[in-house]
C-alpha cells in the first residue's frame, strides 16, 4: 500500500464527439466492455495501486456517475479516512460559468489537494480503459526525480484531438504538440494520465490561474518541457482512449481479442464495477453465439456473432446480432437483425426489423428508443 | 440497550452434509456453489432480507472458515446494519461450560442470549441447505394471526414420496395434532420444510427443559416439536406452494441446478422483485469463442467457453476449451475442462481440472428423481489426460 499518492479524476471531456452516447451521461460513465463504465478502469487502477483518496471533478450530466459510484463501496473506497470526493461543477465567485479548462478546475480543488497528506498526485482523465500499475510507475517517477510523468502509448492518431509526445532515450519529454488532423502514422500519444509532485502541481496551477491560462497541456506542460524534468512512461499493454463514437466502437471490439482481454482482466489486478446482482446468462435451445463477450443476466435464444452484450440483454429466437454492441436491458425481438450497431441502454429492436451500419460508421441508437 | 426486533432469524448452517461427499469435505454444505454464481446459503439469506427481517444469526460449526469469510459483514445481502444484520455464531466457551452444538435445538439453546439481546417476540428457524424463494414475513403474519406457539412451513408432496419426509397431520384448521418422521404409511402429504417460527418465550422454555433432559438428542424434529405437541401447544402448518428443494444429496443438488434450465420448474432466478444476492467476485463478462456451441445452458461471469455446452451450468470463472464437450453437467467455479475432454451427467468441483481427452460420467436417458448416477470430481482434483471417471463415481482430493 502506498500512502504517497492521491488522485484527481476528470469525469467530463469530449461529450460532444460522442454524440448520442453522452446525451445523458459523462464520458466517465460511458458503458464499456460488457459490464463496466469507463471510470471503473481508472478507479480500479487507483485502488489496486493503493491510491484511496480520489477527487472526481464533474462538469455536466453527472447524475448517472453519482448513481454509479454511490459511496464507492464497490471499489472498496468507502473509507473512514480518504475515499471518494465528488466535486460538482463549481463556479468561482469571480466567473459566471463553470470551469473552462483543467487549470481552472484544479484551482477549485486546491484546498482538497493541500489538505491531503499525500505528496504525489495522479491527475487523470476518465476515458481510458487500461490496466495500469500506477504504484510501480510512481516508484519510477520518484527514483528519476521527475517533476511530472506523462503516461503514453504508441498509437495511430486516427481521430480527434490528441497530445503527441516526443522523448529522448532517457524518456525525458522533449516536445509536446496537439494534433487535430488524423494520420495513419504511429506516434507516442499521451493517455492524459499524469503523476506529479503535489507541491509542484499546486504552484503551477496557482501561477497559471493568476495569468488566466486555461489549457493544462499547452499552458503548463509545454512550458515546463524545457526544464527537462517531464518524463514519459510508455504503456505497452492495451490502452484505449475513448473520445468519439468510432474509437468507442473500435476499442470495444478489440476486447474480443484474447490478448487484449488478458491484458485488461487477467493481470491479477481486478477491475471493479457496481454490483447489480444479475442472474447468470441463460442460453436457449436456439442460441448460436460465437466470438462474443456476454455479461450476466442475458437471455439468448438467437444468433450473436462478434458482438458485446451488456447485462440483462434479451436476444429472442431468430434474431441475429452481428458486429454490434448492445447495452444494458436491450432487446432484439424475434427475427430482428442488426449489424454494426451500438444500441444504448434499454433499446428495443422490434420483430423482424433490420438495422445495419458499417464498420467505419456504426449506427448509434439512443437510450430507451423503440425501433 | 439494543433496538428491539420483532423477529430474529436463526440459520442452522452447522451440518456436515456428509451425503455431498467430496463437495463438503472442506466446506460446510451451505457454502457449496449453486446455479453458476451462487452458494446454497444465498437463497435463505436473500429470502430473509427480502422478507424485511434484518437480523440473522448464522450458526456454524463444521468447516466454518469458508462460510465465515463468505458471509463477512453481510453487505452483499444488505445485511450490514447499524442495529442487527448478519452474525456468524460459532459455538463458544462459556463461564461454566463450553461445548459443540449437540443438535439443532442445542445450537439455539446456546445462543439464547443472542435472541434475548434483540428482545425478539418471534424466532424464525431456517436451514441453509434448501433452494427456494419464500416470503417469511407472510408466514410470520400467519403465525401471529393464528395465535400460534409454533408454525411449521409445509409443502404438499405426492403421497408415494411422503414416507421420505417428516409429515404433519393436521385438522381442517391446519392445527397439527400429530407429527410423524418418515412414516411407512403416511396419513397426510404435508411435508415439513424444516422452516419454523416460534413464539420466543415459549421456545425458550422448551429449550431450557430439553437441555436438562440428558437423554434428549436436542433436536427440533426429534424432541422440541414432539414435546410441544404432547403438551398441547398451539401448533399450525403453513402451506408453501412455490419451488422448494432440499439439496442434501448429489442427485438432488444436480436436479435443482438443472431446474434453472427448465422454465416450468418454478425456480425463476430472474424475478427482479425477489433477487437472490451473492458475494461478487469482480470477474469480466464471459467470452464465447468462435467454435463454441452453447445450448440450453447457464453461463456465468468470467467464463471462457470455446467448446460445446449443452443442458449444463457453467459457473463463474470456469474454462471450457475447444473440442471439450459438456452435457447435462454442473461445472463449478474456476474449474477447467481441457480440449477433447467429455463430461456427461457430472458435477465438476471448483478449481478441478479435467485434462484433455478425459471422460467423466456417462450419458443417462432418464432416472427416477433422486437416483441419477452423477459422477463427482471433487474440488481441486485433477483428472489425468485420457482418464475415465465412471458414472456415479466420486473423486476426492488426497488429504
């Protein structure tokens, strides 16, 4: 156990790019891999690394998140000392809106940071699905005498705004840039998970806030690079950054790969989530399922291929589900057929209806919709 | 002073369950896995909380570690309470004496102080080896309305099977006038389910008297109930009509698991108004591989199924490799069935490994209820590659 590090988790970000999927929720509470929400991976990494003081900064639509986390018991975070602190949107008296960027958001929780006894902070986005040994990375961070360690992985920048890192052989970050334009070239991409000395973070944020800076990466990290104490730590196992519908679909489908599941779930460091007491899944006589990830509580009597079914999904006789993601309480009725489709919670596909997207543009059906 | 509880439940979980053989060598019967993700005791614990009874003593004695750890503070069943909740009650040393629980009645006798602490008016006596969903609160209201001293839950069983049970003979008002344990010539079909509600003051009196009788077995069925009946106490039967099964034998444990696959059995675990809770082990969803075939089966979290599964229960964390065939069987948590192995009419214990091309059990067309020849591979046992385990055989761990 380490009592050295605490954590700040940003629950929001990129909601606009996830369109229908984040109409009713934060990115943090986006369902992922059959029974999880994205934030489960961050919370589990913290708990498995002995980080138990966690502040979650929310901005909008955070009721689904509050409902998911409750008192944090499912992650063993209902502690007498430390545990989870959720910070609802906090408008400073001096500004009319809720915070604009990470700097302002961190400024609103300076008190929480300063009062805590831990010397280090993990500042993280909550849209990353990965199983990361943060305690080992912290030890490395301390041994190197780093100011800040940026976690990153090699990836194709196929979509959205990503922070690209350049480092030297000693893993010292030599340049940071933000890329808006997708390219097929493999780059070292920041996972937006940072480990940083707390006193340093506090002084950076105070100074940046005083100067009216907004962007943590551009206005703080980029300026600090020249001091040579920003390090990069490459994560070589599966790590997914989910920030638009396409990456959500592609990264979800990767979990059907045996190696990816091993890296996510078979590390001896469990991924925890809210317990819902669903019954085990029941397969009927007409079920035909292959290459699929199936959560508890499903009743399957149709065909399911290359798909992910969340908890309590019902696939009726003669229904065909291919290359699709069906979230909790979804139903595909008799003879219904869907392909390359993401159905949000409690979507019902009527009997004999056919819906098909394509691999590049999966169709998203919004929560509670009856098709 | 403790907050008063109208009714306290006492769950008898101390029995060895010898008839389950290898499965209960190291754990108590109530801790045996059931239905893919449950343990047998989950049904009584869930019934208790679903019946708005929030104080329950679990009396353990035989191999208690696993059960103690499983129950913990009772949180999975919402039984972690400021006042009341779940308590594991093992036998303990008292000022003048200290002894094991001698019988079911003695177990309650030794915990009179526990019930008194909550100033309970009524005590619900349960056993931890039955699979059923029952609203105890309805039975309690019945007990109160009848002004009964003791109410015994009964099920109507076919007359030809009645001689296997404790049979209650009642008048037209359900008042018990006679109790017969496994009668050769049953006069009624009301079989005791081993679920009793007593008015506590009355039971306490009989427990104390029974304890003084050195010849007594200190057993509810053999002593307390007959004694109360002889003394003319107000004793009634309470008819329970839903699914109920005693899973005390390998054959009945197998049958009860198979009932989950039968929509007409009445067990229905998916009832959202009467959830069965279990301690969660945080496993990922199960994965079904490309060559898998699953039909009429239950598959739980954390499983990887690459082979063929028909009419079977695959419990959490189990692995069924490519080319393995599972028919009419129960594969318990974290067991592994390797490539090419066949399993028919069997129970594969938790953490057991069936090596490739082994053959466990054999297919049976039909059997009389309770008389299936189920092969049992005990927990942690490895069946070697190519080995044959006959129908009805039982393999155990060495020590």
